């Protein structure tokens, strides 16, 4: 839960409610409030969101037709599902690899089991992947189309964040650096291949980045 991100939202006039110990508890609380108030809950995995996110993958695949493989972090699944949608729409040959935190493995566990599996969340760094319960709609897309999944530790994510800043001067949050962490983990298998990475966010507090 980013202190600086929360402050930015409040500065925009958002009535921000902080609840629970992880994303799932906050999501369930938001659903409860929506039901009580007759409000509309905007889900983290939604068709409209997929359409929007797919546009950057569309541009990426068209710009680099020689891509062999892309690594995509999985939080609620919108990024990876959008990569799959764009790939299939274009008939691109790149393999799509999903990346999860080794401290939040619901998607890896659910894909392996073939159904939703609730898994504990203990990541201290990759809050964008801190999902305890996979979304069934996302699983329906991911299971038949992901090449495989890679689990990355907080230490690997932290190293990737440092690499991105030192080598490219891009600031990445934990989930944003997860794709690089996974590629580094599998670098022995990637020699001679064209690899695409999604840097999916920079919402990291200064104290964490330091």
C-alpha cells in the first residue's frame, strides 16, 4: 500500500478508504460498500480494461515483429490477458510468459490445478502482484495460452528494480520490474532470442526505492 500513491489520489479529491491486509480484503470490502450504497464497483479485471491495455501490446508486437518471447507480470491478469489478445489478433508468434511473485502464487497454483486456488500473500515489495485469489475470467484466458509461468522472489524483484534504474534510469515498482526479474532468472534459456519486457508501473515510494 503506497503512501505516496495514496497521497496523490487524495490530492485529486479521492475519498480513499484503506482496508485489510491485502488486495483481496480491500476488494471484498469495496464490493460490500458498493452493495450497501447501490454503487458500481469497477473491477480490476474487466473487458473494457483489457481493450485498453491491449493497445500497448498491439503497438509492441507490431513494432517488434521479430519478438520470440514476452514476459508479463500477473496481478489480477489484465496485462497478461491483453498480451494474449493482441498476439492472437495479430497472429504474432511470440510466446507469452506470465510472471508471479513467489510470495503470491494464486495464479501459478490455479493454472497448475486447473481451477482457482487461494494462496497466501507475503510479498513485501511486489504489491501489484499481491493477489490472494485468482480471477476465473482471467484464468480462462491464461490457462490455454500462456507458455508457462515464472515465480520471482522479492530479492530478485529488488535486483531488477536496481538494474532498471541504474541501466535505463527508469523507475519501476515491484510488479513493474518483475518481467525483468523473470527474464534474468531464465536468461540461460534465452540466448539468441528477441525478448520483450513490460515495465508496467512506477508506483514506488522513495523510501522503498532507496
